[in-house]
């Protein structure tokens, strides 16, 4: 079966290359035609060069077309995958650095909090435009697999305003699932070394889970291992691991307070809540800088910047490395390829997806976008009822949902007042900033991002006038409580050399 799969925002080297391998490794999809689209011709060329080399090395008939325009990529597409970051790193930098001036210390800034809400203002219009183009060039019955953040806002807007079948995809649940498997492996092998004959490896396949909530705030409320549900008994397993006690302090504290383990990394989770990043002197008590994802100030911005610089400089070195081998056993656990495989072959796939709630989780709003278990086959996506979340977990999700709803509507309508209200109601922003600071911070972000916010063109001049006339309410220069230096390419190369030598 020869399919056409369009990848919008395909200039992301690691993610696109992984998606291509995941899809083309399915025997029935080996002759797929990929259509890469990105606004960067250079990035498209680099990514396509690597992917084509991988395809040829594996003797497959898959084909790749390139376009900086969306229409040729979408024309006749059977599936569309969106990974685009509107505004790129230039806009992302303002998502992190402007709020930091006002005391809002984010690790990532792509979901809610000040950075994520402004990111949504840039991305939602693009999502609506993309859906309209899919309807025009491919058909309204096509499936859009959206990987772009802010996941809930983007999916919400698409389902509110478009006919395209949109499914939001994230790998947060899988990441936490891997961590749970490592916890159980440590637990059952206490006191043993891996070279002992009776050492028992544990993988995701040994741990059955049910997770539900909203994207980046999803809760494992069933964790089945060796015939027992461990969902309410995970904290002792964390506490028995000294490394996790240092790296996962926020996630462990949430288990203590609310009883359940949350999907997202320590750094991600810390910025969705009002408690862990509101006092600069205390942020270090809750995070680690061993890895950016554990809570480093602006950590994701740093690694994205380093990765871009490294890729642009060292691309010739990538070409000297061996091509990636393909195969069913080489696929990642990203949902996208498995969804396409299930819809085309009928092989049932079970995963966790971002969809409209309806009555799936009764104590979350029916219009909200929830992340819940589901099944995919030739009939499409089926979502079973989950039931109520525990009240505390539901309350955390509901706080974010109210903000997401307001910010999504603001993005569609270009409503400045609604946007400012959404930012003010954000849990972390509200814990750090007073209303005048929020109003000024949003003005500053709107002005800085004006080129990516056409729906706010009517409001930008007034924001500029206010910023020029009013004294700055920013508290500092945005150094942050735990910000690390962005490494040069030479420093990255030296670090790689040391790691290889070690």
C-alpha cells in the first residue's frame, strides 16, 4: 500500500528522522511517500539527505519530496504530521527571557505558564490555517497527528474550528512508563548485580498502566506489576533510589501530597504548579541541574540552541556516521507510526492520546482536551470511559484547563484582555506576579513577538505606547535561579570527546 504522509515542520533533524524510521520499518508501509515541508530550505535539505541515506541503506522503496510551501506537501496526503515550532528559537527565547525579568522562572515554557500561553498565541492560528489547507488539498476526512505544543491548546482549537480528524500526541506517558519499569527492576533485584544469573530485567512490557488527565499533567492511576496495582504504593520505591530522590523532588512531593505519580519530568511539572518555583531562593531545593529536564532555568531553550548550533556546524560529521538500521524492533515508542499502521493494517494499537473529553473523565469539563487511553484499528480511534480522577488530581488539571480554554479563545479572536486574564490566572504566574506586572509582561511579549502574532496587530501600537510611558515593573535582568551557560560548538565537541573517552 503506497501512502503519502506529509510532515509539516520537518526540519527537526532528530524527530523527523525517527518518525521516518518508525513508519518505513512497517513492512506494509515500506514504499511510503513522505512529503517534507519546512520554511527552512537548508534544514529540509539536511534532514532529507540523512533520511534518504537511511532508506537507501535499508533497501526500501520509500520516497521523500521536499517543499517550503505547504500546498504541494499536503496535496493528496493520506496523513499529516505536524511538528512545527512557530517563531523558532527566536520567539522561544522571548517566551523564557521576558517572563524571567518579572520573576517567572520556567524550565521549558511550552505548555502553560507565561511562555506556553504566548507560544499558543503563535501556534493556534497556524493550526487553524493548516487544517483549512488539509481540507482543501487532501480532504476533511484526513487525520492530523499533532505533536506541536502547547498540545492541549492546539488540539482544542483544531477540534473547535475544523473538520479534520485531529489527534494530539505526546511521549510523556511513555517516558514515565519507562521510569516505572526501572523502579520495579531495582525493587525486584535489590542487592543483586546485573551479571548474576537470577537478575530479572524489567521493561515496559512487564508493567501495565492506565494514565489519565491532561497533557503534561496525566496521572498513573493504575500501575499493574506482578499481579498487584502499585499506583498508591510508588513513593517507597522512589525513596529507595538515592539518585531519584535528588532528581525527582517535585514529582515525589506530588505523590506525597496527592497520592499519584504524574507523567511529566521534574522540570516540566514544577512550572505548572504554584508552589515550587515562586521563591527564587527555594527553587534549588526542588530541582536538579544534572539534566535540563530536571528543572534548570530555561533548560529546554539552552539544549535546543546548542542542538541547532551543533547541527548546523557538524552536519558533515553526521554524514560520516553509519546509516540507521530499520526494523520493527528499531522503532521508537512515539505513537504516530503505530496509529498509521493500525489504521492501514487493522493491527490494534493501544496508546494514550489527546482528545476531546466529552464524558471520558466526568469530573473534568466536557470541552477540555484530555490525555487518556485509547485503541486504534481500521475503524479509527476508540476512547473508552475512564471515570472520575481523584479529586486532588482533578483540581490540578481543572486549574490548567480554565487557563487553556481562555488562552485558546484569545488566540483565535486576538483578544488581548482575555489573554492577560489567562496569564494572570496561570498557577505559577499568579503565585509570582501581581496584576500590573502581568499586564506589562504580556504587553512586552506581544511587542517582542509581533511578527508572529498577526491577530494582535490591532493591539501592538497601544502596547508599545504603554511600555514607553510606564515605568518598568520588571524585577531584574532575568538571570534565573538555576540558569546554565549555553555551550559553544567547541565546548560541545570537547564534552563529546570526553564522554567517548570515558
